[in-house]
C-alpha cells in the first residue's frame, strides 16, 4: 500500500457550525500542537472513576442502538415485508456495512483535524446520534425493501460514527496501564447491551415503531450524558501538522504495512476473525427458527433466554481477559484463547438440534468473543501508529477489519446456506464450521506475528 500522509499545498477552511471548524492548511500553531501532544503522551494520567463510568455507559448505549436492529429488529421487519426470504437480510446488512466503509475513515480523519470549543471528538458523537435517531421512523414505517435498506444505511452510519468517536476519545486518553481493564469493561458492555436491548424489544415486539425506537432512544440518552460530562480539551485555535487536501484524504484510507508491521498483522488477524464471526451473527434468528421449528417472531423468547445467560459468560470473559492482559503485559495469548473458545462454541452450535445444546454453544461462543474483544481492543491501542496526531484515522482503518467482513460475510453466507442444503432447510452446519475455522486462523495470525509493543 502507498504510504499515507499530508500533501503540501492548498488553503482555506471548512466550517461545521458556529464554533466547529476543520483547520485550514498551514495553520501556524501546528508545531505548538505537536509539542503539547507529545508532552501529554509522555505521562498520560489515568482516567477517573467518573470518566470510566461515562465512557462505559456511552459504549453501552451506542452498542445497543447499533446492534439490536442488526440482531433482531431488521429480521422481524424483513419477515413482514418479504416472508421466507432470509437471504435478503444479508444484502441489506452488506449495503449498510459498505456505506460505513466509505464514511468511517472520513469521519476519523476529520475528527483528527476538527478544531472546536467542544474538542475534536464530541461533534462527531453528536452527529452520529442525530443520524441514528433519524433512521428510526424510516425503518419502522418502511413500505418496501429499498426504504428499509436506506433506513438501515442511515442508522448504521450514524451509530458507527458515534461508537467510533467514543473509541477515538479512548485512544486519545487511555494510558497503557488501563487499556486492558477498560477495554474489558467496554467489551463487556458491547456484549451485554444488545442482550438488554433484545430483552426490552421482546416486551414490545407487537409494536414495530417501539422495536426500533426503544434501543435508539435509550442509546441516545446514555451517549448524551457522555457528551455533556466527559472531559475533552478544547481545540479551538490549534493547528494540525499536515495539510488537508483531496490527495491526503484518499491516502488516509491506506497505510504502509512495512512502516507499522504490528498494526498490519493485527489488522489482518482481526479481519479473518471477524469474517468468521460475521458469517453467523446476522442469521441467528433464522438459525434458531429452523433448528427449533419456530416462527421467526417467536424466536425473541429463545434469544432472550440465551442472551440473558450469555451475560454471565461475557462478564467473566471480558473482565478476566482485560485484567489479566494488563497484569501479563501481553495480549496475544488471550486473543488466541478467545478465538479457540469461539470456534468451540460454533462447532457445538453447528450440530445442535435442541434448546439445551444451542444454549451451550451460544455461551461458549459468547465467552470466546468476550475474551477476544477485551484483549484485542487493548492490543489494538498498543500498536496504534501516530497516536498523537492521527489516532482517529488509524482507529477508522482498524474498523475496516470489522466492516469489510460485515459487507462480504452476509453476502457470502446465503451461498453457504444453500450449498448442499435440503429442500426445506438451509445448511447451517457448513456456515458454522466455516465460521469456526476462520476465527482460529485469525487468532493464530495475531499470536504468531504481533509483538504488541506499548
């Protein structure tokens, strides 16, 4: 890949509201900003308990709003619009993921350069929430598949922007000694938030609007508390060390693997793992419906039970993995352990045909995802290049490792489901076995290649 970076030349500024602007080319305070950033990084203070609570709560809210439609609400609405067409869900989700692929690096780069009295991350947090809320009526009242897809694009772009800006805030402020534990807490909330969301929407499943509005509204409230109370330095009047041009924007989508080998190998391992995970995530509703001979809307009760039980495994996996990775100073063995646990759970689920076995497979997989997420997020922060000036950009590039599988896997999954399937059933055995294999390969890449320097 070509090396990314600023290109000399260009001038002018783009304003976003009265007090927010993207800094103009050649701002004279750029060198001063680098000096301030370097000094701050040299002795990064630990986050206070209040700040930790705010970031964990905001992560919980954005996770609920982003994942509940993906895991449940969209499948139910799609079944109303196109009964029996489970394959269409993959295309809807894939289009949404493709949209975030284009916009995630853009918002990351712009937030790195944004100068405002709100700081550089907070404006994008608010923008994402507004887009996510605007998507609710579009999805709830969609009259056809095209409108539903447009609503989902708006929703996933909005909540992904919010979640990304919260993650960028952590990249700016987290010292190495807290990365594992706080990554464990935020990873746990990302496991629990959709569980809580599905439990709640299960109570209002007869109301299409509430199925979409409830998680979005609760998510917006929790993120609002973070926006209002979390500390963030004002950046108004500061500059950036590189010029912002069309060429630098395009190059920000790329990075040079040879210049950042740990980041590159970690990216590749995450990509392969999430490819495996994404094969099954979007089709859980239809999987349970087939294996337990249930109507699609009735799966809510089953998912509520399995999701509630998975809170225990997610709690153990996230907190233990995050704490232990800080203690050991090495994240890679725990990342590999997480992929092996997930693969074991996927294997159990592949051959499960009763409720108890499905629960066992789900819990083992949940434990594995929790272990991987906590240690993996901390490892990603350890190997992040150019943290002082381009944290948003590289965090956005990291999301490619999850978003590209989110585009490809849901589209590829229907082909696997049809391969060797019977007349009335889809081949979930093949789907889950492929998921397990890819997950393990991703873990091996990270464990074998990433040094994980802090």
